[in-house]
């Protein structure tokens, strides 16, 4: 089953964010009639959505997902909710009680607001962190979670995402609120913030190259991640809202493992600095995401369920990101 977004109203919680801003762009392109960007601006910033100022179909709403009334008011008359608001690993490590509350109570409130307001579908921002240390040649949505105590904060974060997925399925089963949970891999791109653990590594490499210094690689360089450009993530969320019957947990991934060494090589190529040789340093990170030298996330179920596949190759995405950062650095003030 497919739905048209033309003329429809959508609420994005955590709307003043990297993904939220690009999702708004995607919904505008799909012909949405109104897009409400709900944010309390504790993590999101007005600058992230500054390019949307003056767009009559976009309405910023100051609100908090921990306040149910804020959500109910913002959800009234909406056809769908994109539940992006939440704490990532780094801010959760800095404020564990608030992070856990936002990622659990905040999700319940969002689903409850959808039920009360009669919203058709909720698309939830989950994470591949829900897999934990799960190991398989190909990681599909049917693989059991392998959350462990090796990295407690990552395990806590992944657990909150698993709970959000279960809550969504419950609300679809009990109350008819259609629900899709999207397990994002490592999201990067223009308007990137400093809260995404793996994407921060891309920024660190670029910072070194701008100074004319060799990039630093933590460990032996074999640790891999699945880097996905933010525009692909936004397109996947729109597809999850418009297509299929709901009730799915779906990987929003490229299916490509990229090692730290390969990432550095790609950035050296994009930045025109092949003469620099990466420097390897001992891994002393206090916070890390599940990794290893193989992930193997599969996008197959997502393609079959909602017709989505990633379309931005890593080098193209890095080039766009670098161009954006250079543009930011050149701005006066």
C-alpha cells in the first residue's frame, strides 16, 4: 500500500536536527502541505533549519516530548509523525538519567499523542546499536540482539531503541497506530552536529587535513562502520511513511562496511591530499559503538518492504560534506 504526501501534514519531533532538517526538505519536495518541526532546542539548533525560514509550509514548534500536551497539540490534524527526538550515545553519556527518560518516556508520549490525535503512522528513529555485539555474515532484522556490558553506555542506548521498537509494535497491535522503526547506521552529511559518535570521526579527519596534518586513525584501522548520507536517511524515512503496511523494523543502511583506514583514504582523495600518510594511535576511547572488522548490515528487507535503497556513494557524500564545511568556514563572522 502506498500513500501520497501531497497536501498532507507531518510532525517531526527533533525537527531542528541534522536528519530533521533534511527530512523537511524531502517532505517539501514530496508536496507536503504543512511540516511541523517540534524541538526544545536543547540539542537541535535554529541554525540547522535556518534555510527553511520563509517557507510557508514549515512551522517550527517549541515543545518537549517529555510533555505529552506539547505533543498532542502538535499532532492534531497530522497524517504522520516522524519520531526523531532522542539522545544519541555521546549526550546520553553526559546525562544518563535525562537521556534514558527522553528515549523511553518520550517515545511513549509520542505514540500516545499519535493515538489521541488519530495519526495514521509513526516512523521511529531507531539505530543499528540495537544489534549490540550481534555477529553474523549478514545482519538482518531477524538477528537476535547481542547487547553486552563491554560498552555499558552503548548497551543502554541500544536497549532504549529496542524498547522504542517494541512500544511501537504494541501501539500498532493494540490501537491501530501504524508504525515503522528504522535502524539507522552511521549518519553523516551537511548540517552535521557533534553528537554522532562515528560521524565525528569524519569531521576529525577533515579538521586534520585542513591544517595540513596527517589524519589520525585510532587502533589498527580495521574497525568498520556503515556510513550513510543524511539525504538517503531522509528519503528512507519518507518511504517508510508512504509505503508498505507498517509494523516493520527496517535497516536504513548502505550494506557497505568501511574501515577507518578506508575512510581516511577516501577523505584524502576527496580533499586532494594523497601525499599525507595516516598515523595510527592506540585506541583509548572512553565511548565506542559496536564495531569490529565486520558488520554486514543488510538493506534487503527495506528495499522489499518500502522500495528504498541508499543512493549516495561514500566518496560523493564525503565530497558534499566537505564542500558544506568549507562553505561554513568561509562565512563571515
